[in-house]
């Protein structure tokens, strides 16, 4: 469950991020939100998405895929998507030592945990899109579905028997969702 600690400035938030390593934080309109540790399932899905996405855009010179990177979406909003795609153009403004990148990633992926609330996810999704993300993927492990949001479009819902593709961001790349949601038992 996310927990609101207290309101701080962006500079206070930067200092807080460099403190305790076991706890991750986001900043939502000046309010510090402590993020709960991710489950094995959450990390497995994040790893598969990141691995699937990583090589294609880099080989094509489109940009890079990262996990759990901080993005400053507005003056007092810093979000940390589970997986992000940063375009080559955006990367020109990134210094390798940056811990908070300015602006939204082209793609923000949020993997739903039991502690997430619907209003929290709607808020994050809206913040990413308002800040310039071209797509937001919301992954629901329990339902084995992904919702895809784009500015001005209706959401697209894909199930485990569908394939995930995004021709606008990753031309020619497709993955069966059965792979993403497959479990080893």
C-alpha cells in the first residue's frame, strides 16, 4: 500500500531519494508517497517486459528502455514507472548521472500490485499522458490483461491470448501475452 508521509519541495524529495535505499518514493503534487516492495510476480513480469523491449529500440536507434527510473512530470510530480521507454531525442538531454529525468517517458508501464487503488492508477496514467507520454500500459497480473492508453484514444484492452504490439513506438515488435503472464510451477 502506498502511504503519504508529508508535503515537501522537489529539492527535499531529491535529498530523500538519496537516503534510504530499501524504500522507494514518488512525489505527487508535493506529497511524498512511499512505495511498497514489489512481489516476485511483479518483478518477473517487469523483467520480461523490460527484456522483450530492450534490444529492439536500441538496435533501431529509437531510444532506450529502463526500469524504475524517476521522471519529473511537472513542478511537484515525480513518478517511477515499472518500465519506461525514453526516445533517442529525449536521451540527448539526459546526463548519465541524473537520478530524476525531466519530462515524461514516451512509454510508461505500470504493473498493478494488490496495494494499488483504482484512483491512484487513474491519477498516474493521467499525469503521464498530460506530461507528454505517447502511451501508458497498465498491466493487471491477476486478470492477465494489459490496458493501453494513448492521448485522445479509447483504451485498448488485451488479454493473455492476444499479442502486444505498438507500431507507433516499436515498429515490427510483437509479443504473445501468454509469455508475459506464463508462470513456472
